[in-house]
C-alpha cells in the first residue's frame, strides 16, 4: 500500500545525521527573491529533478491540496480509527510519538480496514518526519490524512513538487532574522550540497 501511495522509495532511504552548522550556513546564503543559494562558486538551488532522483517522489500529477485546518480528533477517528488524547495534540497537529506508539505494529490477522488505518498512520509519520517536517520536529499536521484515504489516488499526487515548494517556503522563512528554526526535508538539502561539494573538489 505504501508503494501504491507513491512513497515506496522514500521509506527505504536510511536516516542520516544532520550537519546543523552546514544547514545554518546554507540558510544564511538563501535568497528569497530568487529561491537560490548564493555561494562563492555561484548560485545553486534544489530542483524538481533533484527531488525526483533523490527522494523518488512524483513531480507530475495532481496538486497536493486540501483543507488546511482540520480538528485532530475527528480526522484521526475517521482515517485512523482512533483519536489522540489531548496531550498528544496541538492545534491541527498530532505528535509523531502518538503515531509510533499506537500504530507501529499491525496485528498479523488484522482485517483490511485496520491494515489501511495503520498504513495511513505510517504515511503521516513518514511525511511528517521527512518532506513536511515542522519546526517543532515532533508534530505533523493531520490535514494530510484525507489525502491518504485512497492509496491509488494518493499515488497520483505530485508529492515531489509539494515537497520542493514546502522546502522553498521553509528556507525563505528560516532566512528571516526573526526565525531561528527551519522545517522541510533537510536531508535532501544536505545531500545535494555535499554532492555539489564533491563535484567541485573532484579533479578533472
């Protein structure tokens, strides 16, 4: 079901330790007017092709749109079969720890409905900890859950384009002096910069 939803490759990518000083240095060089990094070697940016190749996400398809504010209890009850306790929610977001605690193990003899609920919880956890990570680092908006209702339909969305737009906005916000944190797919950001660095340091 995860493959059908379009996240088969993303889930196979191992977690890497983020280089916080590197991320901070990149943010300082981000220009909101052009959506590019201004480096000593010239300008650089993250492209749709980068997202497609490195994350395996679709960059063509239906736009990732929907209702941006949803109540945690009703949405989780509908798509996950249970609602989180008040300590696990904040506004329209739910803690990743709640998803992990209640949905990390699916019973072997579970009916299809329960399997689908666990899959939706996993997908919400996956996007909330990777491409749509928030500045809190431990919560994810439940507004994505309705997009996981039908896994075939989910696989037709341009998740890669949405991830890139999210990262651009996150970099733009983080570049402001009033902002001290950053969200989005920082793994993608780090891998791309290191790849460019290797390219320029490799002798011809």
